[in-house]
C-alpha cells in the first residue's frame, strides 16, 4: 500500500486527482468528473478491497508473486487502469 501511495502521489502532480493514505486505507479523489476510489485492506482474509468506478474488486494475496492480485492483474495495474478509465487518459 505504501508503494502504491508513493506511485500515485507522484502521478497526481501531473494529473487531476488527489491521493491520501490514512489509517491503512488509500483514497483517490477526482474533481472532474467527481469521484472517489477507496483501497482498503481486509487483513483477516488477506485481501485488499477496491471500490472504483461504481464497482468493487477483491484482490487476494498471492504468496508466490508476493503481491495482491485479481486473476492475473496486480493491485497497481488495477488501480492505474481504473484511473485511466475514469479520466479518459493514460496515467502510467
């Protein structure tokens, strides 16, 4: 989550969104069009839950890959794809 926050914080300087990391949850807010994405850990089940673009995603821990995944997609890839869908432009 810290790596994702740092990556998004750097990208937010060049794109129209703000990112905040507080109490273990990551929030990404957009002004135009207005929206809020939330990335939060669910430690008891070793998942990360993402709410973005009126959808929910549950990523599972993949010990072999040492990261959270949804199918073959990693957490950073999912977030950057959802940001690109929302903004209509490629962020990374």
